């Protein structure tokens, strides 16, 4: 991967900041999402809540279905491949996807190695639940990070936990003496240069979004107040009573995440939220996939 | 001098940092009451024009800003910001502010694989670095709109009186010449 290309890929993520990326399964849903103000859509055959319910192996979506969504909207289109499944990623690159999500929502194809994302021209976003995971994915070539959260649950607790963990570890690195950074790099299992960047800048070298469990405008604003630079909403929209209205409300809550009065208005009459599954009721912890 | 930056979605912080590096004060526009603070110029950043266009209307910012631009407020649009200003968009009936007489093509270089970096000549400034990210370009302009830069036979920077529009992202490079050009427009219009 050429240096320029990686810079351009990180910069596309910068253009998505302050926005909401929505999971969609059909061109019709993609149009609803775009009209509601999504800054990008994630094309997939089944949303995480249904993947969870269906069990079995979850794979990359049918390229034909993804192409249909690419034709339907003008905003960037993302799609998921399995962790470590570099051939699925090659296929997504071949159909000129705008962003690949190497995602724990799908069944992992490799329990040791992630994809060598530096080999690709298209950008990758990866999930992380702490700083070490985030920096390891960035070292492999990811140009955007999101919290893992716990997809398809409508329960925000894990996304909150992952964002707070990342913030805490970044703050810790920032306050270290320089001669302590070598040991920190060893513990995080990442190169010294990335640790040094975080130490000096006090942030990740790429954009960091919240994902996994966002179901309401309040959830989205909570994640933004905790430091997320934007939000992914998966099952939360199209598993709810009034997807268009809920999607539009979440978009506005992300822009004005500090305005409680506005978010109160946005939260009115949204219809039924997705039912959700409590953390304790989850049989499968997707966040534990790919470390 | 205070420059307002539309902060609804996209890369607004990058513009803010560029202006701060130049020693210029900024404010963010996220809601109607933010427009109560006086400002001398407005930046419309890169991001998604569909998102910003929708939020401008729903947050009741659209009419006020459009009137200000028509009354001579200096405005500078980059990438999506250029689309918000343009009077025509190819294959799209949408017009946002429509105050800048020009026809633009959205995602004109294709998907993310078509994004690129180059250097190009800007009238009066010389060679400057340019980053194009899922960028538009200008297909045509009317007689009163000045073409400031052409790269690979495509118009990528234009000015119409108080309005400056560029297809690339000067806020992503260390070169502040385009921002300085906008500050000069502000000075010119404030004095006049």
C-alpha cells in the first residue's frame, strides 16, 4: 500500500466524522438511510440481530446485493468481510467498495491472523475494545477504528466500556515518561512508533467511531460525549418501529450531542425501539472475536 | 476577524485547526442560536453534502445563511461545501444554496479508489498541494464566475464575487495559501 493511498484512506474517514453510518440490507433501506441523513451505509445481507438469531456461519454478502446498494445511493458504501478472510476482502475491493469492515459480526475465518490490510488499496475499518487491539489493527493497515460494542443487542453497555477503556489507556500513555513507552509498546504488542504517536498527540492516529448496541438518539449522544467521532448504528434502526424517523433523530443527536433540550425533543414519539438483549442473556460474545 | 465554520458533519475541525494556526478566531455553527454571534466569513467543510443539506434545513439554518451569502457574506466551500454552493448539480435535481453560478459533478472521479493527491496551479498562488477525496469537479461556469484552477482539464477552483469554491481539501495539507486567499476576500468585502 502506497503512503499516499493510506493517507487518502484515513482522510475519507475524516470526512465521515460527526456522522452516522447505518446498516442496510436492501437498496430501499439504503435510500431511507440516505434520506434520513446517513453519511455512509454498511451493506449486509442480514443485520447483526438477525445473524445472532439465525446462528450458523455468517459470511460476506452477495456482491450483487452490494452492487445494488452502490447504485441506489450517492454516499459511501461499506461492506463486511470475515476476520482474516483476505479473499472476501479482495472481492470487495474488486467491486470498488468504499470501505471494508473486517468484522467480528461475521464468523471469523482465521483465529490467529487478521488480514494484512496494507496490501489493499481500499480502506479498512476494524473493531477494537481497548487501545492494544486498536493499535494492532492500525499497524496491520486499518485506517479507521470503531468500538466493538456488542452488535445486534441494542445494549450500549459494551460500547461504553470499550470507549472508556480506550480513553483511559490513551490518557495513561499520554502521562507516561518517555523512557516508559518501550515497555508500554511491549505490553500493548504494537510498534514503538504508534505508542509514541499516542503519547504525543493524546489520540489515535485514525478516526474512532462508536459501534455495537446504539439504539436511541440518547445512546448516540452518550457515545459522542464520551469522545466518539461518529456512530455506527446497525440493528437499532431497521429493527425499530419507525426506521426513517429514528434514523433522522439519531443523525441530529450526533450533530448536537451536547444539546439535551434538542435530544429530548428528538426522543419523542419514535415508536418502539428494538427489543434488545441484556448483556447477561447473550450466548455469543462477538467482541471476543479477533484480538 | 471571526470565521464561522459549519459544524454539522464532516471535516470541520481540520479547517478550525488551519485557521487557528494562522492566528484567526473561529466559531462553530451547529444550531440556529450559534448564528447570533457576529462573524465575518463562513466555511462550508468537506463531508457529505446530502447530510449537511438536510441538517441545514431541519435545524432552521438554511434561509438565514442563504440570505447572508446573497447579502455579500464571504463564504468558502471545500468539496461537499462546493456542492452546497453550486447552482446546478449534474444528474441531480437537488440545489442547496445555489448561490454560486456553476454546474458541478458529484463523486466525479468515482469511488474511494479514484481519490488522489496531486499538485496544481492556482491563479495568483502558483503550485499548491491538492487532495481529492471522492471529489466533485466543476463542469461549467457562467461568464461571471472566475476559474482559478484547472487540473487534468477539469475545473477545480472557482470564485464568484464573495464566494470561493474548491473541489479539493486545502484543510488537509500544511499549505495555507487557499485559506489566506479566502481571508483576503473577507478583508476586501469587510472594507467595501
